[in-house]
């Protein structure tokens, strides 16, 4: 834009979103967000100064964890507010266009993709499931399973147990991965879609726990309680693995639109 501002994208929804629904919602630059429409789709956007949110400036700012956290929170607040009003496709953080015309071009060029994604997320919400492993507890559980049925109290049983414990300690990484695969597979049966994400960077999470699964699942809203129950039951079923359920979240993992800056 000639006035030194760009257009920050928050989410795309359908044409049922009215301007009044956005109220006084403000975004990453403290700007009042607004709607840009084309072809039955609505992009929720905000005008932001390019000196702060332009391509080169963003490269510098995104390395500042304090700035990144504050900006991500402001972005998510807008996305969450839009998602509460109806199906919405969240845009990745730092999706910036030069003007409204380019936003309309995006809506037109990706109309089929956005419509397909909106169909997928309608009536559904994203939930996160993280699995953390306790190496010693996992090794003990695997060892006990291997010697189940052996005679207790005998010297032979002791040797079997000790050998099993040593073997389990050596294979703990593989055993944890196998359990994570099983948990993910079973949760997929309770969800409309699911994805395995990379483990969260401890520098961002502030946690040093051993994460063996970082899954996101798109769950029908009327099956959310069933999904939560399944997570709870799986947590009891796998000794040495602790499950953590988070959400509900806007469907970031199922948006189908990668971050762009143009």
C-alpha cells in the first residue's frame, strides 16, 4: 500500500460473517480487524505497518522470542474469536500481503482449497495430545511384560527379570516409539483427521520432558467427550507413558494453506 501499510491475514471463513461480528476486535498491531470478501469467502485481516511487519522486518522480529510470543498470542486471539462464530481456516502467523486486491486474488485462486478446508472443519475442533515417556518406568513395564508368568521368588526368575530389565533399558527408545504409534493409531479412529507433528522445541515450551508423541486431531464437536475419554483410557493402558490433552483449538493443523508473505 502507498501509505506504508500491508495486510495481515488472520483467517478465512465463508460469507456468513458480518462486519459487525468482528466488533472492536484488534490484531497484532493493535489495529481494528476487518473483512475482505470475494467469491463467497471472507478473509479477516488487519492493516499493519510494513516497517514492523514487512518481509525484512519480520525476519528480524521472528528471531525475538518475546516479540514472537506476544504477536502469536494476538494473532491467535483473533483467529479464536472468528472460529467461535463459525467454521474458519486459520492462516499461518506472518501471512502478509501488500493490499486488499492481492488478498482477493488469493481468495479467488485458492477458492476450491478454502471451500474444501471449510467443509472439513465445519462442526469440528482441533485437539492436541502429547505423550511423554518416563524412561525408567517404561523400561520396568516392558521388562515385567516380558517375564510375566515366570515363577516368582526363584533364582531363575530373578535372572530372567534382570536380563529383561537390561534389555528393556537398551530398547526403551524403540519401545516408546512403538507405543506412540499405537496411541496415535487408536486416536485416529476417534477423529475425523489427525496428524503427527514434530516434538515441541524445549526452548519454546520451557519443558524438558521426553516427548514421544505430538499429535493433533480434528474431532467432531459432538464426540469431544468421547475423544477425551479415549485419551484418559489410553493413559492408563500404557505404563511409562503420560498423556496430556490440550484444546479446544482453532484448526491450525488442518488449514491446508501454508504461510505466504508477498
